[in-house]
């Protein structure tokens, strides 16, 4: 006689759809964008994709604002069986990513600065060739960049809210793979663009392998990939610490690579220079926010109890990053490469705040990400406007006497460079002030002194560009300044206004950044 036993009930994970609606809107818009590419006639794709992307980002932003102000619990919620944590830092980072992505999307969609757009219209065109205006008129813009941008944005939003390492790894790949493709789509200097895409892909694959191997070691240590379970195991386990710290080290390599923190920065200058400038703006602003959002969550949730063991190592990493960015930035003759090394130095400053394991360290780092993102976005928008017959004129010699050719553009770029240097009355000054204050209050005075020294060194190469623009004579056959279209003008104006407002009235953003900590369950 057979005995029939009742199977245990299946545990259905609870899903808080309201909490994750902003991510669902962005990923849903990305899927619809793919359908647009498949079924719409070529002449309808650009306006349809621009409309869909802007509406998707706008709708996600509106819902995020409503949820954060009315429904979000103070301590945050976890959903998808604890895989996603929607807490105050997540909401702040989502809002920052959506706002920055809106500005970057405007730069991507612009077709007035570069006739037909900055992206190649035929993916199979031979590297090294330049499409003329007739070709541009018949083939149009490569609109695949819009679904790629939305997928990358959705991956970034999932990455900063991931509450376990496996979800974080999947989100890392979702945000990275579209960026690898986008870097190789430049209409001009195709060979350089495709070279940067290959370098980014190869080095990104290595960093993903480090991340995944570290994940495996930590699973072996804690028997779980959830950050809270790793924290509990690290705080009260009698297991060997070899797996714990080996896994942490490998995991950190993957995270620091994505944040372009030295010495894991080698992809940054080449990719920033070779990628289409709108894509460089998107990477320079949004990827930095996503990477440090993940770094903050991993270290403060999973490894806070072991901070005495790894903190000294990250001190060294932060100093190396500031050293590489400040010193090598002095030697650069290309504007995009100079901003790339600037981003490496800023990654070191951000890491100073990230390893201050206090509420002030968290809120100051979040504010710094917001301030740095908008300044970088506007700076790359300005770079795209200085052009010669070969496209963008990014060599520093081409910027000599720019103030005499276009006083307004030179003034805007000067203001942005001063913000990157951390001069008072700009968001850059407030960002550095709050990060260094948080580090001081957490007993890191020697690291703050080092950071101040490298801030002074880095300020030199910003001031060098300002002197070049105002106190040099323009070459007779020098580049021209393109009149920006509505999209580029809006993106630059947005970046400049936010940089100014956060420098003069930072209290609102600082209060929002400090409104709560990470969900610890």
C-alpha cells in the first residue's frame, strides 16, 4: 500500500511592487524600446525613441518622488525574498541616477551639434571612415543607443539596491554589457572608439570574474550570499577568516574597477577618450554613482564589523587613487583624458567618505556623488561643442584663446572646472568639505591631510585650462564653437544650475542624503 504524503507548501516570495516600480518602469521602457527598433520604420525611430526614453525616465522620477514622500517606511523594505532593499540611500541614489540619466539622454539624443547625431548610422561601416552629410541624411542616427541606455540605467538602479551578492552581480552585468557596446558607436574616429570598447569589455570581464570568485568564497564562508547573513557570520563565526578576507578582497577589486578607483583605473582614460562624448558623460556621471552606491552598501552592511581589518588597505587604495589622478592628470594634453584622471582623483576622495563608517560618512558620500555627477555631465556637454573639421577638438592646444571666440562657453567651463577643483560657492567645495569633515570625525585626520594635498595638486591642471582659455591667443585656423541645440543646451544648463545651487544652498540635499541608513535585514 502506497502512503501518500503531502508536499510542503511552496514559499512564494512576497514582492512589494510599489517599492520597485521605478526600476520596473525603466526596464519596461527598455523592452518597449527594443520593440520600437524591431518594428518601426527607420524614419520614425529617433523621435519615438527619444519620446519613450524621456517619458520613461520622467514617469520613474515622478513615481519615485511620490513613493519617497508618502509611502516609504523610515527603515526601508526588502523585497524579492530580500534580494532588493528599498531604503533611504536606495531612494536617494535612484533619484540621482534618474536625474543624471535625463541629462545624459539629452546629450545622446542631440542631432544638431553633430549632424545626424554622435552615433554611427551603420554598424558595419569600416573603422576609420567618416560619414558625410549626404550619408547622414539617408541613414540617420543609430537609435539602438536608446534601449542600451535604458537597460544600463535599469541595471544601475538594481545594483545600488541589491541586498545580496548574486543580485548585485546580475545587475553589474546588466549595466556593463550595454556600456561596452555604446563605447564603440562613435560616428567619428571609429577605430579609436572601437578600441576603447574592446579594452573596456576585456578589462570589465576580468573585473566581473574577480567579483564572481569573491562571491563564491564568501558563500563558502557564510553559506549565504545575502549581505545581512555575511555580516552575521563575520560578527560571530568560528570559521577561518581566510575565506572571508580573500572573498572581500576579490569582491572589492570588481567594485573598485567599476568606480575607476586607482590602481584599478587603467580602462578609464582610454575609454573616456574613445567613447562618444555623450556616452562618456553618461559613464562619468551615472556609473560612478552606481559603483559607489554598491561600495557603500557592501562595506557598511556586510563588513562593518570587520572594518579594522580592511580599513587600512582602503586607506592605501584611496591614497593611490588620489596620487594617480592628480599627478598623471598634470601630464595630459587631451581634455577628455584630463577629466578621466580627474575622475580617478575624485574616486579617491569619494573613498575617503565611503570608509568613514558613520552616518555622516554615508550622507556626505551620497551628496558628493550627486554634486560630482552633475558637474561632470555639464563638463562633457561643453567639450562636445568645441569642434574642427575632424569633429571634437579635444587637444588642449585647440582651447587656447577660447574666451575670445566664445566668452559664454569659456565662462561656463571655467565655473565647472572650479567646481571640480573644489572652489567655494560651488557644489565641489561643499562635497569635499562634508566628506573630509566626516572622515575627521571618524579619526582619519592623516588621510584627510593627504587628500587636501592632492586636492591642491589636482587644482593645478584645472587652472591650467582656465589660463589657456583666457590668457592665450587663439590660432587663426583654430576650432569653432558649435551653437548647441535645445537638448544639449538643456543638459548643460541643468548641470550648471545644480552645481551652483548645491554650492549655495546645500542643506536640502544634505538632509535628504542623511534621512536614513541602509536596511540591515
